[in-house]
């Protein structure tokens, strides 16, 4: 990470403290009060010892001083607790805000960007890396102010007692922050590499855990184990590099502080014995008072040095956070018009093209050049889908089928024009458009929660609506095998369901609220014949006013379609009814011939 990048990350971190300013201010005030009370406590304690030794005071004469010391200790304890509490609240509020920024950004970027990383990598960014911002906010920022204010107050108190001790304080204090900065420059880079290794390890581990059954079936567990060991070793090395810097800096900071305190002690001792005559008269009270202040004078700076690693960790963690937040959102979808509810849902595309940037890995190529290269995913598609139509999208792998439906749902930038009932998609609010869409993919998402939670999915729907949707999805037999009906708890990823049952619950989720467009991505690809028949029966019962777009390779399903869109390498090569294409399109005939003997016989 360059110095410029570190400065940008630091400035961004400082901008995030707005929701925590009040907590940080209270934390700093309590820390300052703690420092002031410490000076008063040191003065009282030095005076007590001076009176005991030099003035032969009795213990009874010092009772009031003892009480004041006890009161000050309690007050300082309350201040320390309050400072920690306020710092924690400040850090928590910033972490909540940053996570909100991340999740809102990912929601706007859509599933295409999320799919670029494994789930474990996103988890590392949103959880572990955001957590690393806490100490920077809660401890480092307040300590920066205290590291200036408390030593400044102690200097004001120390100079009238002994100008030599004041000069020692003033001259040795800069050694600590200077060394702290030198170490911190290396620490930020080490932490950045450590977080990258953690992100890779998290993503790798979660992916292999989810695919453990497949690895066992193909006898690749030993290979995966070796890969996991290599990733773990890389993370261990990066972590030890960070700890090495932390221990080194702490040792050196303690050394400088100890040497400085020793200088003060030697000067005061020699002055008290009369061997040093300059610097003013040193009494027992003066010597004890300044000796009690000496370690506390350096303590804020030492704590700042300790928390400086929190700053380094925060800057290292910020790199990937900023990378996500700086991602460009789709420019083609920033309209402000709502979609009229009564408008017939006619979908029309004219000269629709979609391209994706290709980033070259060649070291000799500049970033600017690599960003200007694009791969054409869809090339000037033009078609029209009437309201209530059953449309099949077919084509070989990589033909552009998924790209097309992702573009229709607003996840891709595009060139050309898409109209919804005559209204341009570019002029339409995406939230308004997506309320009219339901989507069902090949791999149904089942969360750890009740059947109701999985169907409602956070939306305000009643239990009666869930039962009705499950009935339309041919899923009422699922409840018969569960102990508590809609309240039965399902395991994550559908561990206590078959694939067909999970798919029907996901279909009920898509149907629980009325929509005008249902998009299906290979909904029966992983199902057996019985489950496929149930899902197809549910799809056939969808209201006629709802347009259904299905990506499929099942030849047996094509004849039930009103319209077929056939893609090949991003081009629309066939558009029409199944019967028309069967007579007039050689490419469609070839596709049917290739797939009729393979997929339909499985």
C-alpha cells in the first residue's frame, strides 16, 4: 500500500466518525479529567510522605489526605470506566455505519459483483475487517488528543517545580511518536497483507466446506487438505509478521520511556543529595511529586504507541472496504419514474448490447489500457415479449442467457433500449421495477429459520398467504412431514429437505406476493422426475396475466412455450413460437436434435 493510498484510507476513516463525535468527545473529556485528578493525587501522596518523613506527622494527621486519595482513586476509576464505555459506543456506531455502507453498496451493485468473490471473502470484509476499525475509533482517536493535552498540563505543572525536569520531559517525549510513526509505516503494509491472506483463507475454507460431499465423491479431500494447509500457512506467516512488528515497537517504546524516567530519577536524586546544584531547590515533596508524574507523563504517549497498531490495522482493513465502496454502479439504471401498476407488462428490446470490462494481468500493460478492453456479451438483440407470455430462452453454455435475464432485472449496464410497457427501463426506478419481478434459480436458498421465514423472507405476509403460496407450489406435502407446520425449523442450505422440496419452498417464496414477471433459471435442472413434475404443475398454474421467462435445456418443456428466444455467442439467432422455429430455423432444429437424446432421458 503506497503512502498516498494510506493517506486516502486515513482521511476516509476520519470522515466516518461523524455518528460517533459525541461519544468521542465525552471519552476525551473523561480521559482528560482522569489525567488532572492523577496530578492532584500525586501531589497529595507526595505531600503525605513529605510530612511523614520531614515533619514527623502522625497517621491521624494524615486521615483527611488518605480519604482524598481514596476518593480520587474512585473518581479516576469511574472516569476510566466511562472512557472505555464511551469509546466502545463510538466504535460500535461507526462499525454499524460502515457495515450499512457496505451492504447498501453490495445491494446496489447486485449479484454479479457479489459472485466475483466467495461468500467467505465477503464475510471477512463485512465482519473481521470492519471489526478492526473498532480500536482505531474507540481508543486511538481519543488517545491522540490525550497524548497532547495531558503531557502539556504536566509540563505546565513540572516547570515551576524544576525547569531541568521540564526540559527532560520536553526533550525525550518526541522520541516515542517518531519511532511509532517509523514502525507504523511498515505495520500498515503488514496488516494489509494479513487481511488479504485472511480473506483468501475464509473464502477458500467456506467453499471447500460447502463442497465437501463432492470432494469426497471424487476422492479429492487430500488435495483440498493440502491447499487449505498452504493457505493457513500463508496466513500464519502474515500474522507473525504483524505480531513481530507489534512486539518490537512495544519493546522500543518501553525502552525510551524507561530511559527518560531514569534520567529524571537520577537528576532528582543527585539534586536532593546536593551533588547537582542547578535547576532549583529539590525537596522531598518536589522529588516525589515529579517522580510520580514521570511515568504518567509518558504513559499517554506509550498508550498512543500501542494503539498506533490499531491505526495500522484499520488502514490495512480499509483497503478492501474502499475497493468495494468505490466500485462503479450501473449507470444505465438511475431513472426516477415509477412503473404504473395498471400498465400492461410488454417487454421490448431494441439493439440491446452488453459488454464487460476485461482486466489484463500482463505486467507491461497499463491499467488505463486494460480498462478500455471489453468483451461483448450480448450483441444488438431485438425482441418483444407480450404480457402473459410463456417464453423460453435456450442456447449452449456461454451463449448469454443468464446475461440477458440479469440485464432485464437491472444488474448490467447496457447499450440500446429496453422498454417496459412503453416506458424505458433507463428512466424507471429499479425498486419499482423489481417489485414486479420474482426469480427462481437452480440452487434454492434455504436459510436457518422456520418454513414461514423462508417463504416470507422478511416481507410483510401473513401465514395464510404463505400456506396459499405453498399450495400453489405443490408443497403442502412438505408440511405433512414436519412437526410444527409453518413453524418448523429448516436447516441452513436445506439440510433436512430434499432438493425438490427446497425448490418448491423457493417457488412458494416467489409466488407469495403477486408479480407480473416470473424469471426461472433452470428450475428443474437438479430434480428427479417426480419433483420435476410437481414443480412443472406449479408453474402451469401460474396466473395467465403473469409473464414467465424460463432458461431451460429441457426439450420437453419447449412445446409449452408461447415464444422461444435462442442465443448463440451473444447473438439472437432464433425468435418465434416452437412450431414456427421447428419448421423454419435450422439452428433450432439442430439444438433440439442435440439435446433431446441427452437431457430428457436422464
